[in-house]
C-alpha cells in the first residue's frame, strides 16, 4: 500500500527515483517526566512514520529504484540530557536505515541516512528556549561557538547532503550514515 505522497508521485510521473524522509518531533523533558503518551507521539512520528514512508517508497522502487535518504540526528548516536525519547527514536532511524539497506540492495534501492547536528530550525529554537530557566541554559551563540567548524548549520546544509546521497555520485553508497554536524560529535 502506497502513502499518499508516493501514490501522487507515481500517478504524475510514473516512477519514483528518490525520496527523503525528514519528519521529526521532540518533547524535551527529564526522563522521569516523560509519559507513555510522550513516547507514543514521538515514536509515532520519528520511527513509525518514517517506517511507513520508507516501506511505501521501497515498494515503488523495487522494480528499478534508486535512492532513499532518511534524516536522523546525531542525537541518535550520542545521549543528550532532557532528550531521552528523541535520542531513542532517532537511534531507531539509524538501525532501520541499515537493516532496510541490507535487505533492499538486491532491488537496486540504496537507503542511507543523513545525521544532522544542530540546525537552525524552529525545533532547535524551541529546545534552546526550554533551557532558559535551567541551571545550564544553552544560548545559540554558545552552541555555535562550541562547534569545531563554527556556526549552527542551516537547513540548506542538510538538503545539500541529502541531494548528494540521492545523486549518482553516491551510486555505490548504501546503509551509511553521513554525519553533517560541523564537528558537533567531536566534542
């Protein structure tokens, strides 16, 4: 069964050459402050929603596909306080990407992940604002100055990385995670 986006693409163009799965939500909280409802909402978008899109895209590409890119997060590779559920859901994206890539390579479908660090989006702004009243507030300037390459990334930085993985320049890359973080995970 195809998602609406895949069905619309197939109806309009007759095929699906590439796809990017970019959904993500977060609810920052202390571990003991999370509820089962928080878990359900975060995983429904970040893991289940991505799975349903990915499955539909692979089905459409199985007879001559090319590339799918899932957008994860460095939070799926490194624990961050106040983000337990987001961290876990993005870790699920990483392993789902690798597992699906291993199975779907036989159909010529490449599946990779772009794992962004801090990107100037409303979600990052909301996270920074939620730390204003904590004992260790984090301002955008402090975050940017701590990045080895300096500066918070832009959405365009991530889009360029997704486009690379969708291109023929990445024709022999599958099951990989491209970390695009300005050196954030280096510490």
